[in-house]
């Protein structure tokens, strides 16, 4: 996805103005399998980079997801409460999880672009073999 940044914990970040939309990568949803529940953060919550935001439960496991940026949650995707499988169906679109008003845009420089993320995934897959 153009203009999207990625974390080593498999979250994606798309910034518009000073608000970042955050979700799980296609790789992450594939590794989790069928998602059955998403613990949503609360609007107004202050996050720092690396904070655990909540958990995602699939038929296989429960995993934490993390904040790639520092800021305040300004919106959550309420649709995921009734349809958590949206993350499986459209992880980089309708399956977004929350939006954060960025405190420090310079933090974005620590994230990977699509090319770097693909290289990172390739390295992970080689390590698994």
C-alpha cells in the first residue's frame, strides 16, 4: 500500500495530516487465522510507542497488538465488535483498528516502508525454514 508504514510487530500505519490509522498487516492476520474477537482501546487513551493496545483473539491463539506511535486515540473501529473477521477479509482497509492523533511525527522515521517490510518478512520466513 502506498504511503503506508510498518512495524516489526506487524502493524501498519497510514498517516493523514496529524492522525494515524492503525491496523494489522495481511501477514499478521494470516498467521493468526480466523479472528473471533478484538479487544478495542478506549477513545482518549494516551499511548506511547511500543505500548500494548489490546488483544486479538483467533481460533488458534490470543495475541497482543502494539502502538507504533505516541499519541491519543481519537477513534476506534466499532464495526470490529460485531465483525472481527473484517481484519481477515480486509486487513488494510475496512479492518483498521484505531486512529491516533500523533504527538511526534518524527517517530514515523523509525517505521519501515513497504519495501523494507517485505525484506523483513522474507528474512523471517528464511529463519523459520
